[in-house]
């Protein structure tokens, strides 16, 4: 199933790298891993508040921030590089 999805994304975006953000978002394994890490961080944050442990609060913020980076920042950066690549290609042809 994943190979057909990757082929579809590659064909849709014409270049393999352009399908990467959607592959990252829609592939089930990314969701499972990032959701688990996020809830682990949320649980650590609750424990840190319960025991007033500042170092555990820091660890929990790192764990909760990781999925946000994967789901939000990386796709945005990939789209930004795609747009910059298209602009660069257009300036080279003129």
C-alpha cells in the first residue's frame, strides 16, 4: 500500500522530493511514533507538575516539541524549498 502511495505522490508532484511533506504527514508510521512521543511528553509534564521537578518539565517540553517539528516545521520547510527551487528555475530560463 505504501509503495502505491509513494508512486502516486511522486507522479502527482513530478519529482520525488516534492511528495515528502505529504508522505511525512499521511504515512501511518509517522503518526504512531509522533503521537506516542507527544503523549509521553504530556505525561512527563503532568508528573513534573505533580512533583515540581523542573528538569522533568524540560524533558517533557522537548518530547512534546518533537512531533510539532515533524508535523509542522519540516513540511513547511520542504514547501519553502520547493517554491525557492521553482523561482530559481524560472530565473535561470529567462
